[in-house]
């Protein structure tokens, strides 16, 4: 079974650069016209992604009946379109054309309180919605720096693309394939400096497949990474969840308190990690139900195999 990291597009950076140029020269409406034929073609030829989308929507239908049944193919196509539109939102975010008036915050006061005290935080992100809107978080305070941990090889080039086209370079992408002692020390320095660290908690690690816990998500057990909670226990800082959903034309960033400090007792380490993992999975499900077509994991997330 292919790991999600093996599905990354080698032309990702080239494609993003091309789309950005079209967006900046011709605007969103023209770029939107390009997306429909591209999405239609990609939806037809990408059988694994299409199947993964249908499996996800089938699980959703237990909670949202309108996502299943005879509309399954139509909703899967809409799922792909939602992803394509999120790419336009990424372009808007990294080009600086996404204004603060287009962004709303829920739970921002707690984050500002920590930032004002010079206290760093760990934020548990996801592939739900558009995490690139994080660039706007730097507008909360002039001295806020956001560090995003990513697992893809194109992270360095993508970071350069972001900073080349954005007003602020205070969002940093840090490429990691596993959480090493060196990584933990680097991130500890950033937290001590009052910076924010973001890590996706809905993708299994590129290496060390035994570092996963299975939690109930949309009615079935699915593998989630242990790394975010191990990292949090090392950083000894407050932890919040972070979700960014688009409602009509408004991007809403949700911050929720997760833990003042994650502690993993040596004797009950696995049980503690399992508890935190299930807590996160429950929150991810709750937000998925708010915006069901904005969770972008087009691979066999539950690792059951596709028929």
C-alpha cells in the first residue's frame, strides 16, 4: 500500500508558480475558468483519489446523509472542485491579496494572550481547509513568527515561493521526515522565543510507521501520528488545535485549547498518547462535519485498501 507521501506531485512547485502568474495577471474569475476542465480531467484519470474521496464521503453519509447515496459521484467531483478552489485561496494568501477583512477568528484572544506574554505555543493543524491562511496570523502582532512543520521534499522551494510573493516572511516551513533530537532542540528554541509551531496531526509519519495510534474517526478506526504529542511533551508548552474553514467568502480560523501541557507518563505512555489521539480525532470529525468537502486527504486514510 502506498504511503501518502509517495503521492506528492513532482510538478507541484512549477504548477503553483504557473497558477500564481495566471492569478496575478488575470484574476480569480479567469483562473476559475481554467480549473473546471483541469478538475474534470484529473477527477476522471485519478482513480485512487476518486475512490478515496468516495470512501470518505460514504463514511460522512452516516452523519450527513446528503453526502452519500446516488449523489456519491457528484459529491466526489464537488470534493475535487473544493480542493481546486482551495488552491486559488492559497494563491490569494501567499500573494497578499487576501485581506484581513476576509478572515475571521474564533478563540483568538487566548492566542494573543500567550503571544503578549512571550509564550510560545504548539498548534495541532490538519488538512482540513486552507492552512496557508496562517500567513495572516502574522498580522495578529508584528513580532509573531509561525513555524509550520511539513513532510514534503518541496518544502524549501515552496517556502521560497511563499516569501517571494508575500508581504511578510514570518511564516516559515520546516521540512522534517521524523522528529529527531535535533528537531526538538530547534523547535524548543523557537517556543522559548515566543514563536508558534504548527504540526499536522492527521498524517502518519513518513518514516517510523510504528509511531501511530488508531482512533475512531467517522465511525471507523484510522491511523493517526503519535509525533505531535511526543513533540508537545518535549516542548512543555500549551497546545491548541487549529482549523481554518471557508464559509462562503469568509475564511474562519478556529483556535481551541487542547492542553496546558502534554505529559506522557513512562508507565502509561501508550495509553496517554491514545487518549490525546482520540481527543484530536473527535475534534477533527466535528470540524469535518462543519465543512465536509474541505478535508483534503485523497488517499486511503483508513488503510483498509480499495476495492
